[in-house]
C-alpha cells in the first residue's frame, strides 16, 4: 500500500504533535503540587501512575504513527 504525500505528512505531523503534547503533560505532571500526583509524603499516587502510563503509550503510538508517515515520505522520494 502506498501513502499519498498529504497523508504521509499528516501522519508525521501527528507523531511530532503527540510527542510535544505529552512531553509537556509529563513535565506538568511531575511538577504537580495540587496533591493529585503525589501524596503528602511525596510518594506518587495512582493518578500519577495512570497518567504516566497514558503518556508512555502515547509516546509509543506517536512514534509508530510518525514512523509510518516518515517511511511513506521516503518511499515517495524513491519513486522513479
């Protein structure tokens, strides 16, 4: 299956966007002082672990989707 140039760019942009958004989210999660992410003793809560898991899964999916877009663009460049 060949991807069109717009679809390949969209997938690559989605992968980059996913990384930007989730890196920002993880930074904010680690700096959380509201008591949701860390309890009074400074230990991570279930909220922290669930959201960290969501971020890691999103990093992986963003990387895979972006990689598909990148490979689609490379394949289009090799076309004679």
